[in-house]
C-alpha cells in the first residue's frame, strides 16, 4: 500500500515531484553515464581495435615495431587502457549512485533512478569483462598479426 | 470473470465512434489502428512461414537419398534461397513486429502506437515486398543465390532477373523493418502509462525497445547494401565487381553487420515472451535487473559479432580473435537470462500447459544451440564446420528453438487475448510433442552430418560420404515437425468457433493487457491505467480511493469523450504524464505511398525507367501530402478544451513530442546510411593499390571547397534564424531562413554543376562509382533539406507569433535535419575531396 | 480503473488438481525419456559407421588433428555445462512447491550461474582457441601448389614443376604443403576435412592454407561456399604418397605430353580440334591452350570425371562427352554435338592416353 501511494504521489503532484528531483542524490547525467558508459567504451574498443588490426595488418604498417612489439599491438593495448578507464569510470559512478540511492529511503527497487543505477553497474561489469577478454588475444600476437 | 474495468456505456460508445476500425471495400485499406494491423502482420507472416516450411519438405525429399533426382539442382537452389529469405525476412521479423504492434500498447496502457499511419505504411511495404519475392515463381525467375546473396555470385554476371526480385522485394521489407523500429522505440519511450517508469516495464517491452533501436541500425545497413548491389546490377556500378576495383568481400561485411544483429532482433522478443510466460505461471519474476542487463548487452554486442561469419575469409588472425572474444562473451547475456528463469521457476510448479511446454522446449533446444554457438565461435573449430550441416543444425537450434518455440508459446499464451477464445489444451500438447520430437530428430543428427563432411546448400551428396541414413532420419523428422505446426493451425481455426471463451484474464497474468476485454475494444483502454509496480495486476497497482484515473481519463469523465483520437504521453524515464498526444485516423495515404514505392521498384525490375520515375513522384508526392501540416487539425487542437481540463498540453515541443523523437530516429537512420557508405569507401580504399583507381586524377579542390564552405555557413544562418524565433523577431527569422535557403540553393546548383562535370563514368571502376554515390547522396540530402526549409519559411510567414507551440516544434525538427545535413556534408567533403590527398 | 491484489494462490483457473499434475509430469517424463533414448540411439548409430572419406573427426594430418582434439574438448566442456543447466532447470520446475522458494543465494545464484561461471569457462575457451590458432599457423613449407576455384571444378598448378592438373592434388606424405588459393569467377571454398579446415577463394584476393598428411591415402575435398547451380558436384581428391613415390610422380608428369606420332593422337586430336574442345581446354605442346576448362594434359591419369562426379572409365567418359548435363545439370561444358560413333571413340581413346 505504501508503495502504491508513494508511486502515485511521485508524479501526481508536480510541485512535489520537482522538489524531489532537486534533492535527488544523483544527477541524470551520472545515471545515463553509469548505464551506457561501459557499452560505449566497448563499442569504441571493438570498432577501433578492428580498424587497427584490419588496416595495420594489411598495410605497410604491418612491420613497424617498437621495443620488439608491433605497432598494431601497442595501438590496441593503448586503446584498451583508454576504454577501460571510460568503462571502469562508468562502473564506479553507477556503483556509487546505486549506494547513494539505496540509502535514500524514498527510493525503491523499481524506481527509475535506483533501477538505472543497478542495471548500469551490472551491465558495465559485463562490458569491462568483454573488453578484457577482447584484449587477451593480443598477448599472443605481440610480434605478428 | 471479475470485471476489472467498469465500463461506462456512453463513454464506450463515444470512444468506439472515435476509434472505429473501417470495414468493407475500400475502407479496409485505410486502416491505421495498431491492433488490426498487428493481426494483419501476424497472419501474413505466419502464412509465409507455412509456405517457407513447405519448401523444406520438397528439399528434404530430394535429400532422402544420395544422387536423388526429385528436384533439379536449379530448383533446389531456388528453394533453399526462398526458404532462407522467407523465414528470415518475411516470417520472423514481421511476425514479431506484428506481435509488438498489437501487444505494446496493450502492455503499456496506451491507445495506439506512436505513428498510426506509419504502421500502415510498414504493413503495405512488407506485404508488397513479400509478394514481389513470390511473384518470381510466376515469372520463373526465382532468386537462387541464397538468402545471403554473396557477391559476385549475385552480381549481374552470374545471376539473372531472380536476384532483382530478391533485392527489390527485400528493399521494401527493409523499409517495413526500419519503420517498425521507429514505431516501437517511440511508442515504448513516450506512450507508457503513468507510473510505468523504466524499472517497471515488462521484460517483453524492454526486449522490444532494444530491438527497435537495433532495427534502425541493422536494417538501414542492409538497405544500403542491397542498394549498392542493385546499383551494380541495374546501372553497372562496380562496388562489388572484383575486376573493376570493387571488392567481393565488402558485401559480406555489410551483410553480416546486418545479419548477425538480425538474429538477435528476432531472438530478443522471444526471450521477452518467455519472461512473460515464466512470470505469469510462476506468479513472480526474480532477476528482473539481470534480464534487462542481458538484453542491453545483447543489443550492443550483437553488432560486434559480424566477423564470426567470415572466419574462413583469410582476415588477419588478430582481427578475428576480437570477434571470437565477443562471440563467446555474448553467451553471458543469454546465460544470465536462463538463470533468472531458473530462479523464478524454482519450486513454483508451473502447470504443464502449452505455453509452458513450449517454453521448456525453448530452453532445452536453445541451450543446445547456444552451446554449439560457443563452439563455432572458436576460430579453428569453425574452419572445419563453417558452411556445413553443423551450422545448419546450430542455426536451426537457435532460430527454431530460440524463436519459433517462444512464438508458439506466445501464441498459446496471447491468442486468447487476441481472438477471445481458448485453444484446446490436448491439441496443444500434441502439437508440442510433435514439433519437439520432430525438430530434434531433424536437426540433432545434422551436427553429425556436418562433422562427417556434408557441406551446406548442396542439392545432393555422394554415396561415399555414408550419410544416407542420417539424411533419411532428418527427412522423417521434418515431416513430423510440419505435422506439429499443422496441428496448431487446425487448433487455431477450430478455436475461432468452438474455443472456450477466454474472458479478460485466462491465465491470471500480471501485465496490463489482461485488464481489457478479449479481444480488446478498438480504443484499447477506457482510461490510461496507473502502474505502481512491475506486476500491476498483482500488487502495488491499486490506488487509494478506488477510482484511479489518469489525466486523460479525468478529462474525459469531466468533459465527455475527447472528439479526436488521443493518448497520454509520459516522461521517458519516470513515466510521469507530460501531454496528450493527438493521433490521426484512417487514411489511404500510406497505401498510396507504398504503391508509389512498388511502382518504382517493379519498373526498375522491368527496366522501365520512366515509370520508375513516375513511381518515385507518386511516393514523394504522397509523403509531402502526408507530412504537410494540416491547418484544420492545428486549429482543432488549439481550440480544444481537453488539454485545459486534463491540465496537460496537447501541442508539445522538444523531448515531450513524438515528432521530435521521430526526427531523432530519422537521424540515426541517416547516420547509419552514411556510416555504411563510408565503410564501403574506406574498405575499398584499403584494398586498392592506387587511389583514385585507374587513370582517374585526384579531385579538384577549389570549387568544391567553396561550395562545402557555403553549406557549413548555413548552419550559422539557421542558428541565427532559430535564435530570432526565440526572441520573437519576425524579420530576422525571415532573413536567417532566406539566407540558409539561398546558400543551400547555391550549394545545390554548384554540386549539380560539379556532378555534370565529372570527367569519368560511374561504370569506370569502384572509385568512380563511390564518387558518384557520395555526390548524389549529398545532393539528395541537401535537396530534401531545402524542401523542408522552404515549408518552414512559408509557415513562419503565416504564424511567427506561435513561439511556444507547433511552429517551435517545426523549427526544432527541421533544425535537427539541417544540422545533420551540414555535418554529413562536411564528412562527405573530407572523404571525397581531402582523403585522396591524405591517405 | 481498479486493479486487484493477486495473492499467490487466489487464482484457480489454471491450477490443476494434484493428480492431474502428477499425471502431467508422468507423461512429460515418459516422453522426455523417449526423446533422450532416441537421441542417444541416433548418436550411437552414427558414431560407428566405418570409412569416412570427408570427416573432420577422422583426421589424417596435424592440422586436422589439432582441430579434432579441440572439438572433443569443446564437446566435453559444453556437454558438462549443458547437463548442469538442464539439471538445474528441471529440478527448478519439478521440485516440491514452496511458497517463497528461491535458489540458494537469490541474486548471487543468477550472477554465479549466469555471469561469473560462464565468464571463466568462456575465457578458458578463448585462450585455448587463440592457442590452437597460433599452433595452426603456416609452417615453413617446401612445396607450393596454386589452386584456382572455377565453376565447378578445381585448377591445380605446381608452379615449381610446371605441372597443371585438375580436381586432383598429389602431395608427399609427412611434409607441409603450402596452398595459394584464388578463384576464377565467384567465391569458392577449399576444404579437405581430414587434413585441415576450409579457406575461401576469392577472385580478387589470394588466400593461403597449408596441408599435411601423415598417412598415405586418398582424402576427399569439396567446395564449401555456395557457388551456383553445381556447387554440390564440385569435389576433388587429395592423393598423399610417400615422398619417393611423389618425386617419381612429379618426374613423370613433368614429361607428359601427347606423342604426335602415336595413332591415338592422329585420330583423336583431329576430332578434338574439329569439335571445338580447344575453345576451353588445353593440352600441353599442342595448339590447344585455352584455360576456361580443365587442362587435359593429364586427363587419362585422373581418377574421376567432372570434379568427382563420375569414375573415369572409357565408358563414363563417352557418356560424359556426349552430354555432361546428364550427370551434372548446369555444368558449363556443352554437349558434343553431331559427333559420330567413330569420332567419339577416337576422342575417348585419345583422352585416356593423356597421362
């Protein structure tokens, strides 16, 4: 019963709703970033890594080496570091939002903010895992394509 | 049967009148309501499903013995091409679109989908596309290059008219797919009933939201790919011609960039159906968050798997392993859903009725298909089984197990809602066991056949392979499988007359579709329901005080029924009511536009290019008539009391308006078009030793640079016009818009001049073809933009005072398009004119 | 609108009686056992069938062996995972009813079974996959063979030895052989399952593959990328011979050419030229040099006709020459028209003499 009253009030009275927005502990940007940061990082990782591999291994760039490791491998490792920073950033923000919203007694599991934070960090964990998995093969190809 | 919704007969009659479904000839063709059109989608696509299934029976008879001569090789190739194309393009996607169009408003508590006339356009395009596919049988020129149509086999040198039927029919089906994507995305984002925040959407709705977004990217890529293929075939461009600088492999990249997401586009709704059924019969849903997570991960990662269809094309090994990693990891997204269902079902003892049986069948078959999916993601193993019967087995485990079984489960579950009659439980059991056993008999053994060396797409096999008995078992299984589907069809027709009446809620379901009558009235909901939990019919949905009516219904109760079609639009995240959205009524325009498309495409098929132009004129004229703002509608909305009574605006702008969201979808589609073309350009560039190819010189820079600079300048003048509009300076608005128009027109004229001055033919080589492609693309993009600008200019002249209303929205939408045009122009300039000097 | 509260057991419409449920479950189990039995039977039946000429599970070389091992590992890992999932799933459905039953750990159950465990297992498979791929990289190979896919036959060329053959590869046992693959028209795919996985052949790219046979024998290969009407009858054989025998084969075939003084040549070659065979076919050291169809210099030595469609006997060749469409409808070779009995006999004799 409480739940339904709360949910009814949350939009029924627009003034109250505006007020609750003002003191909501997490901004919309943080929620969206927590939700899609990992996904965006993964997208960048796959597309750019594919471009580096396809372009690097076909063109004359193939034989460029630094410290005994191919330029292609360096490029992909650097890319991994960058995208992991993005993804882990998203993960931390989502985790933090989730904690903050849990503390906020007005938030229940199916309220949009709490929900976005929760789905956000779980999703981002998976994307971080996939980025790591996509990088591991590079370790076998440090010296050639 | 407890009546959940107390019906006020007067209001009911009034709403029925507003939301009538036209019947009789020719009014039947003007239907725009989502439910009748959803049913048409489902009936049409299920018919195609049965036809596509019959084709397999013929193929399996042919393969019953080695060296059989029941079918000629030509016929066999035509049959498997049509089987694959039918199932992938004409059955799976349209069926689920139809289900979504029918069910989404029901589950969301809205009265219709976001763009009713677009629904109709989608249906007519789909129907005509399917008919074009099958007309090929009448002409005797059936497509025979497989549903994947690899170039160069599908090029003009190796394939006849059949491939044109294929490409043009497919183009129409793709348009339907894209249109449905827009429809679904905007409906889910804007038309959820009050209180249904992101965290309360039923899993089926979540799956359709993800699928809608995916469709925009996937189908658009395929549309560009088929456009390039048809250009090659009809006008002699060289995109895919290996002898003139084109690439034979490019098609595979483009095709699978669509093809793999396509698999998930049909699999995701299936998981949504399963979640709905599991929830209802377990009386709960555990792991909702994980299910949503799985869907989002699938939606993204499915676009990163396309190369796993190309492991044997000799790509750099390193590049393949990224895709191997993604292909393996996407299994997590499925696994997490399966474990959520296991947790949900744990100790709930669901009844073993037809929906649950098909769900169990789904899990069993899909897990097996998923496992072979993991296997073929492993690169060296795929080198052996790629293009063998192992893959045939795998894909049928995933598609029949992962899609058809859930669809059957969904039909047994939702047909009572749609037809109002229950299906027979005994026949349901029979149908399940026949399909389940028949399926496994047919396809399990195919794993073994593949490992023992039977390639795909062969009309016969050598006796020395020793695969006779395997093939015979598979053939027997196919007939059993078909019998199972026939039992369902029979049960369906039987139930229409003799089925037990279903009532509102035969299963005790948790989602809003079970609150309305079966079948639902034409207007769907009497008033928008209010939702306070994920399972609104079970708990948390009731509102203190008894009568919970949202603003729309409040307005209707206080002031009588709204005299026009309208539904409630809410906030994308929270589900807070934002506005009342006007929806158009029955119209012939969609049919007219679709007819224009068909006329144009069929004329291309018959090489009557003048008729094709006429078709284009018909279609474009129809579109302009469709989109041009109706003064009388605007007046009606402005003078309507409904908004004031409900305390919500009727005329909205920005993110509150469906038009704005539609424009955003359009931008996604257009950028995908551009992206696919850019991929083609740089891919061909990468594999060319010399660029520009052949004896073509690098392009002159002077004139194009000036022209494109002018185009970029228009963004400034348009911004100025917009700002003046906000500040209310009528003269400055006019000046800004005029400047934009003039600069744009100068660009267009210059570009036309440049195109006429190109010193080589588009048939010269792939570079030349690309040069023409991009030039024409930017020309067309700007031309459409100028038409939009001209309309705005006229309308601003008429009503520049309307600073918060419709005019503002009009400027916003045009602005989205025009800014995109400028960006696209800059990208085309950099690609076409600068990149040959740099790369 | 009034929405109702739905407690767990309030709705009786679909709740069956206890006996009904037991009967249901009994039926379900009975049929499920039946299905399982059939599947096992089918597996057993298919497992023990003798000679396999084109099977990935009967490897005859190191590359195919690596992949076959990979398959058994994959089967074991995925098999265990499948059985585990099924066990959990059916236990969940059939376990005794409880009001608040949930698997131990709740969300952690889903996370472990659906995310963590799969991730670990899949990561292992990924690393194994990469490892196996690097193992399969082309070794230093002595011999290079160029194979060109055509609709619907295979052109085989030994550039180092100047030998051109069709639909047959002869290779030495125990040595890696490097293949350069390309296509003359559409995309094909070269595949000899007992020796290695497949590799596509493109008109505008050269792809590479290597083969090594460790056992003497004949291995069947087939086109694995749909290439048109006779895709199904585009097969070939690989003959693996001991190195000495292979060297002798090379020496012999390098010398092959028709003997212009022989009687078969004088009768047959005329017929060959008169009926337009030279428009597509080549025979070494004669005026026939076209390469649209298979080179016929070694025709008489081939085991099969029409890319492994018919056994190469004089009788079959005669029928084939009269109308190849009878055996391979859609083949690009036209029937030989207006040819007399004598002529065709001469032609067949001539062809069979080319070894």
